[in-house]
């Protein structure tokens, strides 16, 4: 069974040696308590929770799964005690608003914490994260009295939350949604309709579940401009905050699915369920997007977390498994060498390592931008952070989840036949992470969001990140990092040139954007990770120049080299396919495809 | 639930319009009965069996799985009736030797038949294929009297077979195996040891199971040169052929695994089990390779079969699912367009189609070479076919199974959230095919076999295939195929140039071969498929020039274009990573990798 160990050394490297969280927290209003010592202590304690409580129940959660009986959903029983510890020890509120009982630590620290939860136990970790998303939505949009009623028990973890968007006939296309709301005349609405694919949609972990629901008012226009946002609790909440009778929400079934078996993916039927309208009429979609963008960053973390967990399992096995002589034998006294001495096994492991650690930096960088966008006193800085997040969110969500498919596949492959066997846990990483490329907007949707909705209409959206990369490349760099910076600069030029070409061609062929989008997303992702690997190499080289003899830094330089020489060349192929146009996709009669 | 339809039109195209099975069968000794009409009739009947008997029980086989109780293994009950029909209707012996009761049809026709079985139900299909592998081994190596005793019930399907190679401490490295054989002094041997990962290792489908077992004689040298090959039946077979008492083989457990749940992956304990030695002493490995090479071609077919099945499911969904407006709207009267009108969905589907149909040609071409290698009266032709097979076997096994990981992932992605849900069946394709990249030699082993064991030591191994490609490119080609041939020629040049470079550098750095091997394998695969797509385009263009207006041919040309413009460019990246050397993998201290 894979045993997750929080990579605290690398987390510290990412936060403090590459991304300068030290001065970030020193400047960030409200982050005064997040001194390096406090952060370290919190991370060490979170690591224990992830390693000792969540990781050991990950496999059983998968094996037992959720069960549905007579409309009631039970989580894997082992999940309950872990959840109780999570609530009792105050983890639920770590980076939630102090005003509602949370500890008010920065969002970025919550992200580092979340990486551990997701790496150790993806299915379990979704119960709190969906609650956090719902908290964010209620905090941003609900009137004060509803916040007072709902937020304290959600922040403590006593109640959980969900986001109810998808319906049977509409997933990517929310404009088609049909759930309706009728005015009850008493300040509440009667919501009716059927939702599906609702993660953590029903369960027995908490006393109540606060559903955030998209529905249409009676006079709603068609499409996405006619959608409103509601709070619909599973059990009605009285004015004094006490939990009352069951509301008109029932769980029709839960899905049998490939992975995340410990999380209930529910069909929820709303039958005149009472709820509160919390968006302006018909303006629910934009309200929802405050939640969606940050939850996409959470999914990016899940993908990266699987990459890390799979890397750990594969590395451990590769060190222990003796099989065949390596070209340069390392254990001559044994009948075979450990497979880590075989170049092709190294290739698979280094791919995982490059993606896990590069992805970590991208995620933490985004988390830092979230801190700034929400709390910086500097309007310009807030705006720049928002623009950079607009660019990096689909890249992180799309690419880190795609990378996790490859990385967890490598994890299986390193173990050979054992990789396919449940008890080794590598196959669970592969199955569980597959959903990350799908939910919160499929990666095809991320690609269209990046290229079609953001970059092409507004060239400025690339500026803050491009300037960051240019500034890095132009800065004074240790000798070991300079060639990487030069190569990074070329890749940025390529990315910008492709963008100009696509913008120039988009009007002539409306299919050209969709035809290029996915490969463009991936090219953006490889280039973005190249920046973080060059920055990692620079930080590591500086530490070595300053006299450190930590092998950790030498491995950073080696992994950066691996990334630039073995992964970044994928951009050559992507540039060519991006430039190949839409004709090779669309000039074929659909009827004859098969 | 996905409903498999045998792609008979495309199978006919591959066999008769590209690979010229017509004249192949006309020239092949023993294939006199395989007229085009007979073949067509056989394929139509096999299609019915695969579509109506095997495909409908594929999901239930996955859900129910095999069970182990007190040392006895039961297959999913629905598998039994299908197996009975298979035996009763003579399918088991379709391309098995007439001498032992089979129908004696060419191996290549058996391969086309097998594609249908594997596409419809991989787990079920492994019971017969392992038997076929065992038949081949017994036919090639056992003395006549054992053939008479064992082959008739194996050919009829009354008994099944296995191949027992792997042990807990040795998978890729069979040189480490420990199972021992002691001479009983009566012409039989007592085999003792533990084998694992034995596919179809125990089950209740047949009255007896004939295990082919690798073990060491008492005086065996160490390593692979001390391994001998045995027949060890589950129940002893008396001299008159009747089934006697249980032999000393017990099933200790079966594995819980990610996919192919309907096939029992067994731990088999041999406790002085009686068996017959069927190889010369210590020469079991080379005897085993007659089986292993052809079973690798079978695995290539399984990978391609999953690609096809996943393509079919995704295509059907993409035509029916209405979601969002496509850039060029196709159903203006509906609220949304079918997702097949979206360019990015086309990209995923065309990737599947290019891999399914290109892979089919590679498999059928290999199957044709097997016919020739075994039965051609022309020694030179037999030898050339063997050499070409030596090259193409690791390419087909390695690349078509790698391709299936991507193709079945696309199948999930086209369905979005539904792709992750069991009832749609797409996730089962993704899970089931994952083993194909592992068993019968991991793809890393295939890569080393191709580059390190075959091509570098013997440049001649590339000749027959390279000459075939050159001849095609130099031939008279329809206008639509000429540019593809030009590009194919460049890719072949690149492949050969890389080979020379690697050969020149191999002595200087023994790690360089392993460092290049996987990417080299993939480059070989993309180039090989480019040949088959260029040949397909040529055949389709000729048919259109001859006046056909079949959309099928236009789709072939379009898919060939897609392949050359969107997939073949991957070789650019691969060439660069192949040339990057071993330093970026090996110049890092293992202790600091994580």
C-alpha cells in the first residue's frame, strides 16, 4: 500500500526559496501570523494528519466506496473518524475567515495544506473542499443574515457544502439548464429539478449539507443569462440556526464510477425544495464563477497531488525491486540491480518528479496570486494578480491534470505487473486522477477558455506573466540557470508568435480556434513549467554557490535539465500541430467517420 | 453500455484493398479454402458471435469478476454459456491445425477473428488465446505422443492452457526464476515452486487446464540458460487420454486488479506436481519464445481492439450528445449542436480512428507475415518474413498498446463526466487496456528488445521493412498519396539516421541505449503507422479515381491527412529526446531523487 509522505523539504523550497513567501506574507494584510516558524509548524502538523490519518484509509475508501440505500448515502465508515478529527482539531477552518470562526490564515497556506489532503486521499478531501467552495460563494454573495446562519457551522466543518450545476442534459453547456425556482412569497423560493454528478452530494459525515444550486426564475431569459443562484439546505435551518425538518431534496442514486469511490457522486432531486436566492436575478453564472475559478485551482492541485503520490510509490518500488543487470551494475554482489539503475525507469521517474515539483510551483504561485488578488492593499497589484490568474487558472487546471494522467501511468509502469494490482495502490492513483481532467470544466473547455475566451479577445491577459518571465530571463542568473533561461525565452517567443498567428487567422475560419485550443493549452503549460523549472534551477544553483552541499539542490538542477531536454521539446510538435489548421479536423464528412 | 460492432468494411479494406490478402491466400499452401467469399462468410459469422454473445457480457464480466473460494476459482457465470457456444460451434479451432481437429484456416484469419473477440470482451478472450499459445508450444516442442494426448481437447476448447513464467521475485528478469523440477524416474518430473500473475491460471470453464511451466532441472546453470519447459496438467491425464486425479497444482489466490476482472490472474503453487519435460534440458527459454513472440502480437491486437471499441463508443456519443454551439452550427433548430461538430472533439475522435485503423493494418500485416514465415514454400520469403516480424513485433506490441492508453483516454474525455461512469463502458476500456502495456514484456522491455537486442546488433533486421517502405514511396502513386509518401520517406530517413547515431554512440556509453529505447520505439511506431496510412490513402485514392463514390474512401484520405499533420509530428520531439543522450537521466544521484 502506498504510504504518502508530505514532501516538506520541497514544499519549503517552493514557498521560500523560489516564490519568496517570506516577504509575501510579511506584506500581506492579515498574514501577520504566518511567520516562517508558524508556517513550518502548521505544515508539520498537517503532514501528520495527511500521513497518519488520511493516507492509511485511502485504499479502504476506494474498496468499500459509498453506498446508497433508500435514499440515504453512507461514506466508507473509516472516513468518519478522520472527518471527526479534522473538525475537532480545527483543520476545517485553517484558511477560512476568522469572522466566522476560522483561523484566517492565508489562502496560499490553505493550498499547501490542501495539497497534502488531496495527495493522501482525494476522495475524502473533496468533502472539505466542496464545503470551502460553498463558503466562498455564501461569503461573496449571500446577505449578512444568511451568512450568520450558515457560515459558522460550515467553517467549523459541522456542515458541508456542494455545488449543484450539472443536469442530465447539460454538463459543459450550463445554458441549457432547466431547474426552476418559484417564489414562495415569504423570502424563500421553491426549487424543482434534477441535478446529477453532484460531488459529495449526499453523505452521512455531517448533520446538514448546504447545496448551492443554479436554477431559473420564472421570467428568466434563455441561456446562461437566465440563471440564478440559490442556497438550498438538505435540512431546513430555522431562524435561530437550529436544524429543522428535511427539505425537499432527495438523493435518487449515486454513480458507479472508475475512481474516487469514497466520494458520493449523487443524483439530487429537488422537489419544491425551499431555498434562498443569493445572486441578483439571472446573474447566477457570474456569481458562480467566483467559486468555479478557485475550484479549478483546487482540481489542479488534485492532479499534482496524484502525480506526487504516484511518484513516491514508484520511487520506493524502483529502489527496492531487483531485476536485471543495469548497463552500469550497481549491486554486483546481488543477482540483479535495483530497477532505478535502468535508464528507462529513470526516464519514467524523472518525468513524474519534473511534473510533481514543477506543478507544485505553479500551484503555489497561483495560490500566492489569490492572496494578492483578495488582500493586497495595492489596487494595481490586485488587478495584475487577477489578470495573471485568469491566464494561469486554465493552464494549471488543464495541464496539471493532463500531466497527472501521464505521471500516474508511469507510476503503474514502473511497478510492472504490480502496478496493475490494487494492493500496491498505483492503479488507484491512475483511476482517481482521471476525473480531474473532466470535472470543473473538461480540459477541452479549459483550452477554449484560455485561447478563445481570454487570450484572443484580450492580448493583455498574457502580459503580467510574460513580463514576469522576461524579467527572470533578463535578470542576473547563476551560470547553471542561464542556458535554461535562454531556452525559456525562446519558448515564450514561440508562444507569443503562435498567439499572434492564431489571432490573425481566427476571423477567416471560426473553427481554427477550437482546432488549435487543446494543443495551445499544452504548449502554454510546458512553457509555464519551463519558467518554474528555470526558476528552481536558479534558486538551487544560488544555494550551491553559497556553499550548500545539499544533494537536494543538485537533484533540482538535474531535474531541470531533464525537463528542458526531455519534456520541453514536446512544444516543437505542438507548434506544428497548432499551425496545421482546422482543415485536417473538419474537412471530413461526419457520416463517414465510422 | 457500449455495443461493439465488428468494423467489417474496414477489415475488408485492410485485408483486400491494402494488404492484398487475395493473392496472399491464393499463394499460401494450406489456404486454398480461404477464398474471399469464404473469408467474408466467416467474418460475418464471427462478427455475430462477438457482437451478440461476447460484447453484451463484457460489462457484467467486469462487475462480477472472478471469485476464489477454498482454492477454486469461478469465472463470471455469464462467461460460461458464451464459452460453451464458442466450443460447440467450432470457433475454438478456427485457425488451429486440422491434424488435431481444428479447421486449419490461416493464422492471419485467426488474427482478424481474434480482433473481434478482444474488442468485444478482452477478459473473456484471454481464455482461448492462452490456450492457443499453449497449443503452439505443445505443437512445436512436445513429443508426438504428448501431442496426441493433449492437443485434441485443447484444439476443441474442451481443455484450456496457460503459460507459467512469472514468480514473485521475477517478472521481466526470468533468469532469476527458482521453480525446480526433480526427475521422478518414470519419464515425468516433479515440479515445485510458486508462480504468480498467471492469466487464466485457474477457472471453471474447462475440465482441465494444461499449464506450460518454466522450471530448473537439478543441474541447471544459473540465469536464463538454465531454464527448461514442462507440461503440467491441472488434472493428471492418463495414457488413454482420460482425466485422472488432481495434480499437485493449487491456486493460492487471485489478484484484485484494475481491469480484466473476468480473467483470473492466479497465484499457482506447484507442490511436486507431475509434468513432462518438453524442451531440451536448459533450453526452455528459446522454446518459450516461439510462444512469446506470437503472444506479443496478440497483445498488440488487444490494444488495437480497445482503441477500436473506445472509438465506437465515443463516436456514437459524440453524434447524439447536444452541447454548446459549434463554430459552424449544424443543428440551428436545436438548442445546441452535436459535440462531433466541435473541432476539439473531432481531434479526439480522429486520433482514435487513426490509431484504430492504422493499428489494424499493422496487425494484419504482421499476421500475414506469420502465415508466410510458417507456410511459404519459398525459403527466402520465409526468412524475410521472420526478419520483418522480428522488427515489427515489439513495435506492434509496444506502440499499439501505448496508443490504446491515449485512445481509450480520449474515449472517456469525449463523454465528459459520463466517461468516468461505469455504465457507459468507456472507463472499462481504459482500465482493461492498461495491462496490455505491461504483460508479455512491459513496453520498456519491448523497447530494449527492438533497439538493444535486435537493431543495434544486426542492422539487417530493418532491411525488409525499410525496403518495403522505399518500394512503396518509389512506386507509382495517386496524386493524393504522393505528398504522404514524400513525408514518409523523410521519416524513414530520420529513423535510419537515428539508428546509425545510436549505434555509433552505444559503445561509448552503455546507458545510451536504454536512455533512447522507449522514445526510439515510439518513433518507430509512428513511422510504421505512417507507412500504413500512406498505403491506405493510396488504396482509397485509387478506388476514388476508379469511380467509386464511397464516403468511406474520402474518410480514409481525410484520416491519413490527419495522421500526417497531427500525429506524425510527434517524431520531431522524439528525435530530439533520443538525441539528448543518457546524461539527463543518469547524471543525478539516486539518493536525492526524492
